[in-house]
């Protein structure tokens, strides 16, 4: 959100011209998708407990080296007072013995659809009804394919077809297998059917390679299961959020950027997830780890962000543009490092695409929310932007020295046609929750005006 005016020379005052240093952050053209990366934390906030916690869990264990982590998971679930019935596939039994799970869960493990004695105790249909949640961890590429295909060729798949309980999967596999189009299509199919996909995380793999494919740690899986949001204000809604700055390269070592840290956008993404939304986060170069359960796409330039947002927004209900996108980009890119040959240097800049305005101008736009960072006359400029860019809602804040950028706290003024709400200075995490609550309310009233007449369930 860089507002540049005047000549090219004057423009440069607004930009920090930074020699690119090697950050951990990496991104290759055109842009790269990173799925479910990063450390996680347990949300203990009672405000987030929208659903009752499952107390009867069927834990499906499939064939993969991560099966050993499922043993720890049983303990984490039992610590939360859940009854855990383990169901293992044939492949899983090659990695860990059923006896291990029996000892930890205190229940005989089910491995076969054809075990007459076990079926007599609790048949597979009864088991499907008994479950308040089915969690498959680790979920191999094979189980994802079989679930997506609606197979019922062993106890676990049969159970998943027969149950009315929510199903979650924690994928774990080699990163190439995870990235394969077949697996991704299967995951999309499962997501579309309401299956929660928890992970995978990125990092070292048992095969010695690196990448997304590691099963989430037991603690994180247990936490995710017990903070499941089935009746959140954004449950069933797809949200796309852009966050962080963009970098506009001048030559291979220099770029124009701004001071955005991405903290507000990341906090908004986490708050939207906690409100039940399925969140895609399009992130410029920031040093932040991905909030748990969020699909992240890394980009670098305004052009890349434009393309990534337009792709992600198809079928989305809400778009929140929280990124500090460059307003201007170098008109030309020098393929070799520019030399300091003269006393003065003039840079020619041209307008970067306005992502937010282009989304709002779509034939069937999602509920579109913008941010306005202003140094003065905040409300007047923000309201003008709301109208000019045809937004549903705008979140304005005052920026300047020691304000908003790269800080952990912030305040917002929310404006929409005919209304306003001030959100006081507070931590960005808490502020993001209040902000998302207003977004959900405005979305509901705008897209479903009759909802205004119906009292909301608490
Ligand atoms: O006009 P201004 O840049 O101040 O508007 C800020 C809002 O517009 C933010 O939501 C920002 O993400 C979005 N924006 C954009 N593309 C640009 C510039 C700003 O989406 N090129």
C-alpha cells in the first residue's frame, strides 16, 4: 500500500531500495505453493470451542513409517479423556504391531472386516455409529485414493463410508507422492466432501529427502481435533487472504519493497481458520511460519500475487486483501547488476496491477475486504477507497513511525456502506478475531439479507 505521487525521482523517497540479502525465505518463479508448513500451537481459548469435543474416536492407522507416531497420538487423545478405538490397515501392521495400540488404547485393535469374533463384539456398522470422530493418522496416498474413490475394500474404508461422524485425515508420505496431481486431486475431492485435511508438515522425510509430507506431530493433531470448528461463523466458507509486502526487482540483487511484516494478515488468516473457514493465504516475502491448517502460497512480486489471488479466488466466498502490494513497479528489469556509474540515478516506475480493485470488479466477486493504511485523514481516505474500489468492507489504520507496521499491536477502523466500527488498540491476534467476527457478520447480512431478520444461534 504505497501511495506514490509525482515524478519518478520523488517516488523513490517512498520506497526502500534494498540490496537483497539471503533470507531463509525462498521462492522461485512463477510462485510456489507451500502446504501446511510450520510449528503449531495449541489453542486453549474457550472462545474458540465452537463444537463439543469428540469423546469416542476411531483412529485409523495406515501403512507408513509415521505409524509409530500414531502410538503417541493415542496417548494424547486419551489424556483428553477420549475413548480410542484403533483400526489398522494391513499395511499399518507391517510397521507397528496391533499389540502396541491395544496396550495404549486399552481396547483390542480391529484389523479386518472378516474377523467373526470381533464383528460379533461390535460390527463394523456399529463401530461406524459409535464413532464421534474418525481420524486417519497417518493417512497414506493409498488411503486417500481409496477414500476419494469411495472404496469399501477393508474395514477402515467401509467404516468411513458407513459413518456419519466427521472424518479427518493426517497425510504422511514422500513429498513427490504428496505433490503428485493424483494425490492432490484426491485431497481436493475429500475436502469438497467435508473431510478435514490436517497437514502435512514440511521438513526432513524418512526417505532422506525434504519437503511437505511429514505427518503432524501427535500434540498438534490432538489439538486440532479438539478445537474443531463445526459451527463457527465462517464454517463452510472459503477465504482467500493476501498478506505481507511484495518485492519488485530492479536487477538480480536489488528490489523495491516496503515495511509490511505480514503479521496482521497472518493473524487474520488464523482467526478465519478458527472461525471455521477454509483459508488460502497468499503471502509475500515474510519471516513468519504458516498458521496450522492453512494453505499457503508464497509469491514475491505484485504480478505474481495478482495471478495467485485470481486463481485462488475462484469459488471463494470472501477475499481479504491485507497485503501491502506495491503500487508501482520498475518499468524495466536489468538482467545484470546495475553499476554505479553516475552521481544520480532515475528509476522509471509503472503502475502495478491493483489486485483488490480487480477482484471487486469481477462479474461475480467474492465479499471483498480491503485494508487502507493512511498517515492522515484516515476515515476520509478510507471511505473514498471503499467506494472507488467498490469494496464491501475496508479496514483502515493509521501508519507512521511506531504505528502498525512490524508491530504486534494495532487498531482498526472498519467502514462499510452506511456503517462503521472502531476496534481498539490491542494485540494483532485479538484484533484479528474481532475483525473476522465483523467480516462474518457483514458477509452474512450482505449476502443473505434475510438473515438480519432471523435471530442468530449462539
Ligand atoms: O489504494 P491502496 O493501495 O491504499 O489500497 C490498499 C488496499 O488495496 C489493500 O487492501 C491492498 O492489499 C490493496 N492493493 C492491491 N493491489 C495494489 C495496491 C493495493 O490489492 N496494487
